C-alpha cells in the first residue's frame, strides 16, 4: 500500500511541476544516445545561428519589445524562425534527433506547433 501511495505522490508532483514550471525547452528535446544537446555541440549550433544574424535583425533584437513597430515584430518573428532552422539543421548534422519527452507534444500543449515543424528531424 505504501508503494502505491509513493507512486501516486511522484506522479502528482511531476504533473504539478509541468503545470506550474512549464515544460523543458525545445533544445532539451534534441537527443543523441539519450543525452540532450549540450556543451560544445550546443555552442557550435548557437554560434552558427548567431553568425547568421543580419545587421537588421541585430538592430530589431536590441530594441525593446514595446518600442518595436508591428512590422518590425513580424520581421523579428520570421527571423527567429529562420535562426531556429539554422540551429536545428546544425543539431541534426551533428547526429542529434528531435525526440521529445513524453507529453511534450500533447495535442493541447503550447509545444504542438513546434512539434509539427520539427517532425522532419525525428529520424
């Protein structure tokens, strides 16, 4: 009986963590041999995406959100998608695959859009 109580307690705490803290970031869903993208591989992909920034994107990035025009915000959203693509292509080239944690891609989750986009990197 005590073992079942412990199991329910652990499941409850994990559920509360996901609900109040949020799910892990998308970069932690990239795995190679069961290990998330980290260290020098993370830095290599991060640097690749940083080096791909244009002067215009750096200008918009450095503006406060409240000071951006709607056009600049749309431009920044597109730029983020482009830079994330560069980052994810790099991770894929290094042998990492998009293998989300259980529940990360649930139909009603905020991550569902990202899961659909990254489906091509699963295998």
